[in-house]
C-alpha cells in the first residue's frame, strides 16, 4: 500500500465540452427524484467550494520548494477551475427547472466568507484536505462500481465520471501541501469533523428543497427507497465508511487507497477529446 503520492502521477485538466442536456431532465438519474437530487445538491456546492479549495492551496504555493508538488498544484488548480465552470452550467440547468439554486449558493458562499475571514490559512488548508478526502472516496465509488450512476442520463453520467477521475488524480495535492506547511493531525481531524457536518447538512438541505419543489418532500417511499439505495445493506455509500474513517489514523495518506488502476481504466474515455492544459 502506497504511503505517498505515486511517482510520475500526471495531474492535468481536460478541456471537454459535455453538452449538458437543455432542458435537463428533471429526474435524469433513472427517473428517480432522490438519486437525481442527491447528485444535484452536491453539484450546486461545487463551484464555490472548489474556488475555496484553489484559494486555500494558492496561499501556500510560494512556500513549496518541491518541483513535483509545485507542478501538481498547477494541475490541481486547473482541474478544480474546470470543475467549477462545468458545474456552473449544471446549476443553470437546475435554475431553468425552477429550483432555487441561488438560495443554496448564498448559504455556501456565506460560510466560505466566514471561514476565510475567521480561520487561519492553515485551518482553511486543513478544511480543503479534509473535504478532498470526502470527494475522493465518493469519486472512487463512482469509478469502481457502476451502481451509483446506473440508469443515469449518459451525458450526466459522463460528467460525473470525468469529475471523479480528476478528483482521484489530485486527491492528495492539498494533503501533501498541508503536510509540508503544517502537518498537525489534530487540526486535520477537527477540520474533517466540521467539514463533514456542513457537507452533509448542505447536501441534505439541497436535496430536501428540490424534492419539495417536485411535491415529493413528504413522500415516504421516495425517502425509503433513496436511503436504502444510499445506506442500505448494498447501499452505494455504505462501503465508504471505513475509508472515510482512515483519515483519522495517525499515518494516513490519501494514496494508501491506491486506485491507480481506475485512473488507467477511465482516462481513455476522455483522453481522445482532451487538450492538454
């Protein structure tokens, strides 16, 4: 099991045109409102969240001497920037369907402003390293198992696979920067607890809002089937609990979860159309 970022790992943004459907099918994932809006709610958080990630890493770029890590930071910033732009298009599709995306965005933006004003740059970087672990283990689930996207609209499934691929490639960049400039595990663990709380809270609020707009908020079958799909015996998120908890180990590094094989398997889907950054 690797304990550091694999040597020679390439991290570079792919400039792709996803041509998201317009109008976006209201329940683009298997005709299922819960599955669709769980992904939708996470997507709304990404543009502002990823800009925060970029800013938190940029604050320390000049303190990094390792040329390999400096190049990985450049790739990380490029990839996150592209993710932000694509998910802004996605958010507009949701607005067109009548969902109050601005309300969800304002909540996330206010929290980020508070974080940047009140927390030290090191704590901001710790938050980024923690949240990158959450996105990395979800990305691994999307790439490893067809179930999370089984039945989804092909264009939307492709968008999420691309995002998962690049999240996997750069999953250790913020963590490696943090280790070089700070390294406090106590701070990291605290950041993970806070980050997890607000990520789950904001995603659940977004999911509930969209179900409410669909007239399905109080439909118990929607929640029963959705929670079974997510957290039941064979739920898509259930296997992630152990890898999530690994973050709290004293010797944890993101590449202890070595899934380079998934990168090799999925890069081919996007490489022919991608232009090097």
